[in-house]
């Protein structure tokens, strides 16, 4: 008999099937025993009134690996609409120890440190697993949206000779006897590759040696990066970011409906035109609406972002708001200035429910502009020689953006901590699991 | 007028179109000028007998970024079947310097060091670009094959607390004041995730601090990793590896025909049943056929692999050959032994045209077996505590494999050096570009 997956059972009503998976739960009600088996995709319930059927499980703990054969019977009251009768259990890998976290309750109740310490098994909980299933679907949706728009996928080096944007917050390593660094982003390489493929994207790890310990930061995360050429300005980039985000949510709806339902997530509507506000107007609005004068600040605080998010919701019914034109002083040296508004840049952030989700903008594209920008930033040109070569030999107006995968999941699922959206988080205190 | 891509021109015969891209080549033949523009997908040729048309290009070098408008005319003798007449050039980004490598000849003639030093521009050459286009298509084909088989994509940490398999060949870094390492492979995490999703894959960077400088090794590469549960033994894994490889080549044929044609690549046939030979029989065969006695060696040499590849070609007409049962002594501690043949393992390599392309096998899955294996290997259990937690709480028989993306490209394209299949290689002497 071929093994089938639990999620395929409904097609086998009236037939005997073979399942394989983990012993997820055992309940007894009167003289009836219910045994729940979990495989990589879902769960199945076996029912028996015969104690002898359960003999193979005697003395074994939950998470024992099993084979289960039984007859598929329609059971409208059960999730999935079917259950197994006349079960026959065969133990594949016995487990004898009690679990460090409870996996068979609907909610994962463990405290955050316990959950993270035991992520190796805690991630087996259906509600934890659903988070990462959505992460996989988000990556797939991201790629599908870009492939449909003639982008090419790249994989760029993570070990680099110099810090990407500044010497701070970068991990240093011993590279065969000389110092090297871990890439803080694929920024330089994705720009260089605009000269090759014109439209590129990358899904990969980025590394930030930030010493602060907040609920919104970890030291290694997955960045969904996009860069493309022949744009007019940052509004072209914002249009693409909107399309990609729309593509991701569409893909989640189409391929991950069960995980969304399990986590009780309602996908946001991405408006055809996401509202936008200039940084200076955003500060004026905050002064006007909230009486707090942030107009001399070079950046938005988390509180500012929440206020702006609430305003977008109230004014436009939108979960999303672009803030454009961030001051040059807070943006990296390769940022393109706003030609019509000195001091401000052709950059943007996309706020999702009042928190930054995407950062992007137009980049400089002329060689002479790079030399001037490095000079202004007080950075020497020599460590950037390879990067600058792209601009010496012709680059079009271009720009791009990056989405933090875990940040997207955290905000979509309204998780209280970014670590809950990270398979095995890396932070100040955590290098394992 | 909307800009179109060069590869879309054939649909616009008789109409005036706008292209954007790089000045790829200029030729004059008698009184006729040919200007080739390259965009992110292909090239287009503009033809004119009017010198005034070329005035905007006066004094500019190749790779100048241009807009080109013209009338699409059928031209059966030209690649692509169309060319542009009555061209109008507009310079977007002027270039004034001569290129460090020649981009407009059919072959990339630069010596390897020059090509690698100037990869930032050398990768713009159509023949170089085609290599990485095939790389992107291979990644897409890999993912498509696995998603169709109910696998889930994961992204696991690259900064780890201890070396994966051995302390040698691992990059050490300063992690916020304490030592950490770069992952040599996602091996432990992909196994752990079998406990969550049962079937997982990952596409990501791996890091090897190998000090040797060969044409087949670099220090950072892209690994296509697969792991799945509920297998019988390594033959189940080999069957999956065969299907995935078949899926990759199918995807290349379906989506990258032009790159394949440009590089004059013929895709190999993946036999429905790839021939296989046990390690011990392979050594006996070499002794028999070549008179070289390697029967006491614990591994195959590159020469052995070439001999076996030639044998598979001659005997079965196959570019592929599985070698199974490598000695336990040369395989990592988590390798499952062959229950019927002590000293040999349930592992395999897949040779492609006489060179190792895929390594895989069945892993241990019982907690007690891991404790014994670590003890045998002389490794302490403590650094592996998180990894071992997966096995304490129930793991099914499982296995997997890994394909080096650059290795696949090198062998498929018959490149003389792995660096030519790597976007920006990292080796003993090279940390830039």
C-alpha cells in the first residue's frame, strides 16, 4: 500500500489507507480512544473502542514516529471531514521522554525564551509551522511576481572585503588570514547586476551586528531584494514595490489558505494606488494633528509611524502608506537627491499598519555623482573601486527596494516579536538552536 | 511611447518603437552604419546611411546608456529577424572611458584573472550573462520540481555556534564579542526541519574555509539542499535526486533555450533509471579495466571518477552514474551505515560526466545512534545539544542531498574553472569584486 498524506484522505473515503507521521495527541472519552497523527502537512484522527488497537503505543510518549493504517470514514464533525476506523499502528521511531513544550494544544502557550530554546521541537506545533509555511509562500509569491516582470534571480557573495555602507554594525571574520565582513545587504551587488540583467532580485540572508535588543530586530534575517534600471524616479520603484506586495498577498491567498485560516489572518487589501505623503508634510501633519513638533527631526520615530499609519487608515482606508523624500542626511551615500528639493532624497519607506516594511528609492547612477557623494560622506573611494567600476562604464537611472521577510510575517500576523517570525533567531544572547 | 524590450521587437514590424539599453557595438561598412544596442535580455541592431543620425553618439565610448527609437523592419539575415531603421538616439548616461574587457565580440577572450578582476563589467558580455541566466533557471527548476512534490522552502541561519561537521575548514567570526562560525552547510537545520515539514529544501550560500586553490573549488558557493523523511534507504533519496535533476534540465529547456543556444549547450538525457554501482565494485572495476589497484583507498580520486564516468557512458550510454555505499570512515558522523555491509554506508555520489555533482544519503534517525556515532567520531555531544533534541523527540528514517549550483553549471557548460560559473567568486586571493 502506498503511503498517502493526511491532507489527501478525503479522496479515499471507504478505502483503507496508510499514513505516516508523529503521534500528536491521544484522548480517551468514555470507552472511545482518539489518536491524532501529524504528518508534514496536516493531522488525521483515528478512532477505536478496542484497547488492543492501542497496544503498540503502550508506554510511548507523544512525538513517537508511527505508521498508521485504517479505513477512511466520513465524519462531518471532524476538521477535514474524515477520520480513520479500525486503526493499525506500527512504531517506526519510539519516543520515551516528555516534550519540553506542549505541541497538541491549539495555542502554543510556552513563554518566549522556552519556545526559542526549544525551537527545534516547538516549530513542530501546527500554529508555529503555519508561520513558516506562510514565509515559504511569501518567498514564492515574491519570486513569481518578479519573474512575471522579466526579472532575473541572482545570488551574490555574503563575504565582502569592506562594509557596505558604514563600518558600524558589521560582523568581521577571519578570511584565510585577513579581515573580511559579512554583507549587511546585497545593495552594491544588486546595483552592479542592473548593468548585466537590468532587472534583478535576490532572496538571501543579511547580517547586522546591531548590539541593541528590541522586539523588532534580529542579527540575521532574510532580505527580499529588488533592483532595476530605466526608471523615472523613486515613484517608478514605488509602483513596482506595490505590484510585488500585491503579488505576495495574492500568492498567499492562492496557496496558503489553510495556514491563513489556522492563524486567523485576514490579508490586507493593497490599494491600486497606495497613498503617499512627503516626509516634510508628514512631520507637519503630526504637528497639526498631535501637537508634537518633530519638524526638525531627520527621521521618523516608531510613534510617528504609528500616527501616520492611523492617519492613512482613517483618511484612505489603507493599511499602507508611502512616506517619500526622507532627508539625505539619514540616507546612505548612494541615495539619489530630490533635484527639486535640496536636502531631501528620492527615497521612500512603505509603512504597513504603522510600521516600516519596505525601504527603497532611486540611486545615483553617474560616476561623477558617486565620487562627489563619497567625498561628502567623508568616505575614501578606494575600497569601493569595484562597485564604482559599474558606474564608470554606464549605468541607467535605477532604483530598488528591500523587504524583510520576517518583518513582513510579523506585521501580517500581528506577532509581538520578530523572533516569532524567525525559524532560528540570532540575537545578542542567542546563537543556538 | 512605451519602451519595449529588444526581445519583443519581432511583434512590432512596421511600427516605430522605443528601446533603452547600452551601446554594445558600432560598425561601419561602406556608407552604412550598424549600431547594436544591448538591453537586459538581448540586442537590437539599428541601421542608417545618414551620418547625422549618429551625431548624438559622437565622442562617446561603448557602454554609453541610450534610448533608441526607430522603425522595426523585417531583416531575415539578422539574428532575431528584425532591425531598426531611421534611428533616433538619445544619450541617457555618457561613457568616455575604454572598457577593461571587450564585450562586443562573440567570444569573451580575456584571460581569467582579467575577467575576474573586472567581473563587474565582464558579466555584461552576452556569453557571460547567459551562464548566470542558466543559473537562475536552474534554481527555478530546482524549486519547481520540489514544490510539485510537496516540499517546503526554508531559510536557515548562516551564523552558527559550532562547526557543522568538523572544526576544520570553517570561517570564524566575532559575534558580538564571542566566537561564532559560518555554516558549512544547512545540514543540521534541514534535518531538524524534517521534523516540522517532513520535506524541505533550501537555496542559499555555504562557506568553506578550504585553503587549497583548485579549479573546482571556491570558498563560498550556492548550495541546493534537499532533505525528506519516511524513506526506505538511500535508494529513495537517489530516486528523488534523479527526479529533481530531470526537473532542472526540463526547466532549462523550457525557459532558457536562447541562453543554451548562445552557449552551444546540449542538455544531457537523464535516464529513467540512472545506473548505479557500489563503491567496492567500482574499485574492483577500476582494477579490472585499468590495472590500477585503488581497492584499499577510502575514497575515489578525480581520476577514478573519470574512469567510472567513461564506463557508464560506454556501458549504459549515460552521462550519469550513482556510486553508492562509500566507506563510513570518509563520511560524516550522521551518515547511516549499511546494515548488511559493515564499514560501508547508505550514502551516494552522483557523477555527471565523470565528476561528482551530487552528494547525499540516508542519515541516522535514532537518538541513541547519534550518541554512539558522536562517541565513535570522538566528538563531544554538548555542542550538538540543539541538533540532538530533534532526535530525542522522534525523527523518521530520512535522507537528502545537495547540489552545488556552480558545479552544475561548470559541468553542464564544460567550463574549465568553477570561477567561470560564479558571479563574483571568493577564493584564496579574491575578496573583490
